């Protein structure tokens, strides 16, 4: 089995992963990005900062597939909660991803990816199941020390767009249009499309940092600085140490 790629849009989301890589990890710089190649908690990995947005995520996914020959891609980071049952501090693992801002009407249906004939990209079931199990174990232990509430783990649709949603009216409109969407972010569906076209399995895990409302900027920034890396490492460390991703 080839290397696992782990991508994040912001440094804080993957900082603890980079710090935990075994000595001897190699840095390769391609297209203004640093790719850390080595072993993380016993699992061969390439870790990269994709930067924010769909184009950036698609470019990074293309590079790890073509230049490093990864066998699976995992995107991790923060998201704004959209569904009423999703609250700040919860964890979402995607079963599918779609672009909420794709609209090529009247040539194609709303949300349909032109020439692919589909709106949604299904995450790899086996990789997602491993993530769900690890996230549930993390939540069952209470999540983070001192947390006000035990995080809940959700599995469902993640919506992607080149918009940081911090507007109550826009969030309401998206809830009405996409009633099954659990959360909003800015990279996952673009990465998913690239993986789909290359035939590479993928999964996406997001931690809810805000409610995509008027307070989103403040809530997101605080969560990013203080908590994001702890969730990522807390969930991925036992999974990678278990060897499940080496043996899958």
C-alpha cells in the first residue's frame, strides 16, 4: 500500500502532525508548497498545506497523486456548522461532498459538475469508517481536557464553496437549499473531484469551529488558534498508530 496523503488548508490544522513526523522526514517544494514526506506514528505519509479554497485544494491533491503516488488522500480541518443538529466542537466525517456554489445553469443543473454528470462525490467507505471509529473513541473519552461538552460525531454531506460564510441570511438560504448538508468548508469537494478523476480513495474530516453566522470570524479564529491541531492529532494519532492505514 502506498503513502497516505494528509492535507489541511491552514498551518494550525496540521501543526501537531508535522511536529510528530519521525526524524529524517524530507521536505520537497513544488508549486509554492512544502510537502513533508516521511513516517507519522508508524504510517508512511506525505503531509501538505493546501492553502485555502477550491483551486488551492485541487492543485495540492493533484500534486500528491501525481508526484508522490499516494494511495489515499485525507483532508482535515475546520468547518462552519450548518445543520441544526451540528454544534461547535462536533466532528463531521463526510460520506459525500458537493460544491454549493457550482451553478452552470442553464447548460447544466444547479450544483452539477459540468461534463461529469454528478453533483456529489462519495468518500471512500472503508477509510471513512476508520475515521469515524477513531473520532467516536476520541469523543467517548470526552474530547479535549476542560471541554464544556462532549463532542458529537456526525457522518453525512459536507458542502464546499469559495465563500467564508459568516452571514445569517446566507446560512439560512443554504440550509433551505441543502437540508442534508452538515457543514460548510472551502476545499473538500474540489479535492474529492480530483481524487474521483484519478481513481484515488479519499476521506474528509472536519471539526466544527463556528455556526456560519455573524460571529463566525471570531469563533473560527479562536478555535483555529487554540483547538484545531489538538482535535486533528487526537483523532489521527491512535488511528495511524493502530496500523489500520498501513494494512488497509
